[in-house]
């Protein structure tokens, strides 16, 4: 029996217009957007649909916005495939909250509100520090770790073979970019981000997030949910892992390799963009990769699932 995992998008996937077509075409999707606005007390759906980009890019809007659109994609897939069976979930960084919500570990409203607060706390940490991030393309993990040690930055994301992301103080990232090129990286480029995510510079967000998580009910998930911090299924310490995740490296490649080793052959990416599909192509070309981001991709996925 082939096993299916649902994957949820992370920050950076946001684009103005995301979810708009789904809300216009499917009454159930519109209902979720309205429900989100009511839960948050402001028009997040409007920011997703119409921008402006400067507002959508703000961490406190981007994170709940991606959570919301990913959730709507998940709900539409379930509506169209009533017997949809999935055996695990995973999400990149903020996507881990969507993955936990999809697995029943927290309610939609709680998940959405916590992610909104998480975005706000991370934005505050960005404003209080001068951080940056850079993508390192075509350099293995060991030499990239040497670059990090030499420049005093950290490895933030291990996405897939040949694609790593480093994080730290802005001037140190500039130095690390030069070092990575000298070590033979095909490309090393600074990313247009507000700060140094998944690094010690985010530490001020951790206690605040812990307080928010303490206010909500977190249940045992109905299916395994892979933790970014351990690349293994969450145990009973979900809240602690989510707090740790703010400063820890995202072990995405190892998370996917864990699922592949467990016999997972089909992966469905839910939410804006196709970054996770791209990573999977570089991790294991033989895995079936589907996605739902808009009406066309929903239709293509329904077709593939009906075969």
C-alpha cells in the first residue's frame, strides 16, 4: 500500500492574489477566509487577495496568510476527495503549525492566532537585531558548516541536496557569502528577508511564543507530524519543539528522508508556491509529487488521485 503525506508551505511562499480564485470559485473556501477574518479581527483575506505586497510581506501577515491559504487548499482537497487518506503531515517552519492543525493537534482558530502572534514576535526580534540570511547553492553540508563556523553564522535550513540556507548578523552573512563562493558554491546569495530566522537572533521570540502556546489546547495528532527540529514524528513535547524551532535549524531533507524510509511514495504540497515539490525532486525523483495552490492545480491533483 502506498502511503501519502501532506506537506505545508513555509514563509517566502506568499504572493499577492493567493487564495483569491479559490474563494471566488468555491463557497466553502470563501467561508474559511471569512472565518479567519472573524478570528483575527482584521481583513487578512483581503491582504492575501489584493496586497499591497508590502503588507503581505510583513511577517505578521505573511505567516497567518500562508497558514490560511494552505488550510483552504487542504479543506478543498478533503471536500473534493471525501475518502482522502493521509498517513503523515509535515510543514516547513511555519508550515509545521498547519501540519499539526491538519492532523488535529490544534483547532483552526488557535493555529491561525498562534501563527499570527509568532509572526509578530519574530518581526519584533528582526527589528531589534540586524540579521540576514543567504542561500548557498551547490555546496555540500560539511563545507557549508565550515563557512558558518568561520563567519560565525548558523545553518538555518537544510532543504535538499545542493540547497542550504544560512542565517546570522547581516555583516557576517556578507562575509559568509564570500567564503562560500571561495569554497566552490555555485551561488551564494543574500535573501530578501526581514531578519535572521532560525538563528539565535530570534531568541527573544521564544518565551513569547511559549506563553501563547500555553493558552491553547494541544492534542495528540491523529497521524504522525514530522518535527523540523528532530526530523522525526512529534512526541508529547509538541509545544517545546515549536518553541525550539524558532531558533533551530529546519531539517527538511532529513524529514523527507524519514518519510521515504517509512514507505511514503506520494506527497501533496498544500498552499502557495511549489518550493517543497522542487526540494523533493532533488531528494527523490521517484516520489509522486502533487500540489494544490489554485483551481488548476486542484483539478490536476484530483485527476492524479482518481487514477
